[in-house]
């Protein structure tokens, strides 16, 4: 058996959990996913190269994370209502903590200017920039390049 090394854990520790891995990507790094699956990180990286199913699960999981983060950024830029729960506890006659009352308060998170700025810079690049003069110069440069292409002097 010399030279064979340790049997691969992919079939038992990774493959059965491909759907779970997509979800894990929302809250974990690849290293943390490997630890959760009880697989060494270097082996996990090798499995990612060898098995397209694992790589695809990670790509889809990250795509879902990006979608969730975009949604959160948009929500933050617009402002939103949320419920805040407050639990009031007291000690009973025996010294045990007991819940006396739960209060739910609806609050409002104001629109986040930084989130709005980032979104506009990414979704409306033509009109939003830190340096408007530079934006104007870029527009002129593009126009010049287009003219050169049309004239064949590029």
C-alpha cells in the first residue's frame, strides 16, 4: 500500500454536502467550510480543482452572497423599518431569572449616504464620480478614440 497515501474524503465528506456548501458560502470562508466538513484546507483546494461539482457549488454560493449583499446595500441606501425586541427580566423569589415582559419597537434606519454614493458610482458611472473633471476628460478621450476609429487613424 506504499505510495497510495490517505484515501480521499471527497466522496464521504464533501460530495454529500454540495447543496449545504452553497448555503455555507453565505456566512463562511472556504477555509471554514473545509473545517466544518472535516477536510484539510489544502485538500479542499485540490478537490475544488479536481471536481467541478464542488467548484460550481462554491461559485453559486458566492453568487448568492453577492446578490444578498447588493440587496442589503440597496436597502441601506434607501432606509428601512425594522423591529427591535427588548426582553425585560427579573429575579423571582428563588433567585432565578424570568422573563417579565417583551417589548417590540419598530424603528427606522435612515438612508445611508455612503451606500447611496457607492450604488450610484456603480450603477450610473456616466454621471457619478469622485472627480467630475476626470469624468469629463474620460468622455472626451472616448469621443476622440471613436473619431480616430472612424477615420482609420487609430
